[in-house]
C-alpha cells in the first residue's frame, strides 16, 4: 500500500512539472542594439524626465546594459550621471557588471 501511494505522488509531481514547463511562456530573446535606447537620448543628454517609452526600452534592454558598459564607445552614455538618473526614474536598478 505504501508503494502505491509513493508511486502516485511521484506521478502527480511529474505531471505538475510537465504542465509547468508547457504552460510557462518562453522568454523572448532580446536583440541588443543601443539604437533601441534612442527614446532615452533627450533624458540622458539633459535633465528632462524620461518618457514611458524610454523606461520600457530601458527595461527591455536591461540584459544588454553590461555589454554596453564594456563598450568604450557606449560606456560614457550608459554610465553617465544623467543615465543613472534616468535609470533611477524608471525604477530600474543599475546592473553590477
């Protein structure tokens, strides 16, 4: 009797794991392109607040930010004081790279 109950629980857990994998949407791959952050250009180059589109693009490009910081041509834009202000305004923590 104990063996049947163990087998049933193992089957239930296996079914739950399969359903979780099937029903969980796959994460979309992000295309890293600094041009995607162009809606943030005005906010980064001045003290104007970022737009909703800027914040959305910044959050979308979050996985790419460390790569941008490593690029000598982009580093000054991504890690500037105004870029940090934009990141804070968008409630996006600055990544530790």
